């Protein structure tokens, strides 16, 4: 494992008016690892990823990328720094082709945009190749995204983020809206990304089993604070179910 984390999050506080949604959250994310971010509803998971993806400015605390402090003023800043976020309601348009979704807003043209002609063949080829790298053979990249399964759509959003430079992929509940078979497809996609070794995944989930299947490292949030963190080995002996439940005692 690389010695330096790609992303280092230090003591992030986020207040909404008088309400403290994040109360000093720290975590490190290394290239090639899947880092599961777990916690009950309201724990602060979505708020944390909004801070990491430039949607919210933190009230205090510091984000570092490859050892350098960064301040994201917009989602574009975060994206330029290699933070690629795939939200639950992924931004894919089912009526448009796979290729058009892949390039959405970043189309290749023969001259300066928006005047040049679209290089459709080249975009089709890139889309096909990038999807194949991640395990999905799209025979016709001109097919509408609406013909793809939910798992394949997630994979499209992931392949797109990687192609356009994501070094940290943030996946917010990527399996929660899917059936079992599709869930496994997405987990397999995550394992393929992990196998590349150069990209980190922050995997936000409610699903303890999914997180155990793919994650190398875990951070448990409750009420805006980290209540447990570590690798499988470091968490041995911890009561995972208790951490998942926000630290509450669980009675069988
Ligand atoms: P999670 O994703 O873990 O379910 P969230 O990050 O969505 O949790 O929410 C954490 C807490 O912050 C919740 O109590 C939520 O109501 C509050 N919160 C989130 N966003 C806002 C906002 N924009 N304004 C006020 N409170 C918010
Ligand atoms: Mg959430």
C-alpha cells in the first residue's frame, strides 16, 4: 500500500446554522483501496461527501490532496483535483446513447467547441473500450442508456468518472436502489477498479455485508463523529453491529 494517502481529511467541522452535522471528522484514503464509510441515517455521510466534492465549504478543518492543502470553492475544483462523485441518482440520461452519456458536456469535436463537428466514431470507440476495461462489453455504444440495467448504468458513471481523471471515486449508496443481481454487478465493478491499484474508492453504504466484501478500510460515523475506524484486522474484536448502529447497544 502506498505510504502517502491520496486524500487526507483532517478535523472537518460542518455547521448548518446552530446545528453541527460534522464534528471533527478525519480520515485517510489511499490509492488502490476501497474505504467504506458507514453509519446510520443522519450520521453525516452525505454531508462529508458534499464537503469532499466541493458542494459545501467546511466550517473548519482541512482537506489535503497528495500532501497539499486544498480548498474547494466549487464541485469543479474538486473534480479538477481528482475527486469524482457518483451520486445515488446518477446523472445519466436514459434517453441518450451510452456514448453521449459518457461524454456529456465533454464531447470531442473536429474544431473548437461548440462549432466543430462531433467526432462520433472516436467517442463510440473510447466509450466501448473504457466500458470493456471495467468489464462490460457494450456491443453498440449508440444504444440508449435506458436499455441498460441499473448495475450497468452505475458502471457507466464510474467508467466516465475514471476516464475524466478521478483518482478518488466517491460512491454514495451505489447498491441501495438495485436488485440483488445488479448489486453484485456493481460490487464486481468496484473490485475491478480496486485491482487497478491507482484509484481509491470511498464506498458509502448501509450494507455491512457489501462493505465487508469489498472494503479494505472502514470508517464508522455517528452524529457527525468517527466512532470507529480501521482495516479488517484492526477492527477484529470490535462489535461491528454496534458501530453500524451508531454505537448503541443491540439487544437480540
Ligand atoms: P447521512 O447521509 O449519514 O444520512 P446527512 O449528512 O445527510 O446524513 O445528514 C447529517 C445531518 O445533517 C442530519 O441531521 C441532517 O438533517 C443535517 N443536514 C444535512 N444537510 C443539511 C442542510 N443543508 N441544512 C441543514 N441540516 C442539514
Ligand atoms: Mg446520505
